[in-house]
């Protein structure tokens, strides 16, 4: 944990955006795993603030306030973190959160769904109207979709926190950018069923991987994880919040 935060502190000031995001996601994943591995009474006071600051930054890495807050939070908690010493009972084995997640991810269809989403997004970005203009003609929208496409291609097997970040970003862009284009341009309406099917299956697969991973954690440390369910419920709540904005069968025409 300390090594990952040390790397993050070095790249935050002047590092390239993708390197800063990668370092933050790695540290966030480790913070989550550390919290899940420890009983509540063993969790140090510095872990919560750092995990929260990392989460906010990972959700919106372009927000300068989040970056500043992350840097300040790590600096403030650094001394306490360096003094931290955990004593594990002899023979105790930490729970392998990443291993459990990888097992369930490998059994999912998420990589294939990422590939299908990339195909659909690339078709939307490259499609022109009858006048020869790109249907997605706002520079910021195009750049956001191209960034999502590149991220999906690069992260066919992401960490748990990166998966949730990518999934939420995909849902937001499909709801706020792609769906408008699908409805506005006749040439794109043929893609509506494919987007519906892909996003629905991606929702189901992400939630299922998250659920199975955390059920496995609970078998090992069931009593001391009162916050564990929050993440799964947060995913379900996010689905509910986005449902009205996302394509559904009733909206397809």
C-alpha cells in the first residue's frame, strides 16, 4: 500500500494523465482489498480517508479539486500510515480478493461485451450524415467516446475498481451522448437493439461478478464486514438511476 501511494505521489504533480489514473486505480484497488482483509477493529484511521479520496479521484480524474484533495489526504495520513504495524496470528492467511475477483471475471462474458461495445461505439463515431458530416460533431463528445474506446481496448481484464469505473463511464456516455445520436439519425437506428442488448448484458455481468466475489469474501470474514454490501447495492442503485436515460425496448422505434 505504501509503495503504491509513494508512486502516486510522484506522478500526481506532473505525470501524464493516463499514468496518474493508472497509479490511483492500483492504489484504490489495494486500499479496498486491505479494508476487506482486515477486521473492523484492525482498520486504521488513515485507511478510510485515503480510500475515499482515491475513489473520488478515480471516478473523476480530470477534476482538479479531487486531485488536490487526494494529494493533501495522502500527505496528512502519511505519518500515521508509516507508523502502522499489523500483527497477524501465526498461520493466518490474508484473503486473496484479487484472486477471487479474477476467478469470477474469467468466467464472465465481460471481455466479449467490451469488444462488442467497442465495435458499436466505433461505428457511431465514424458514421456521417447525408451531408458528409460526422453525426457526433461535438469535439468534447467525440473525444470522450474515443477515450472510452481506447480504455475498453486496453483493459480487457481490468482490476475490480477499474471495471466499475469503466462500466459507469460507459453507461453515462451511452445515456448522455450515444442515445441522442441513435434517435436523431436514421442511419444509426439500426444499432439500437445491439446497444440495448450489449448494455443490458454488461450490467448483468458486472453486477454478477461483483456479487460472487464479495460473497466469497463473506465466507471467510463474514462477521466483520458491515460495509461490504454497500458496493453491491451501490451498483444496483446506479443501474436504477440510469434506467430512465438508457435505451430500453419500449423506446426502440
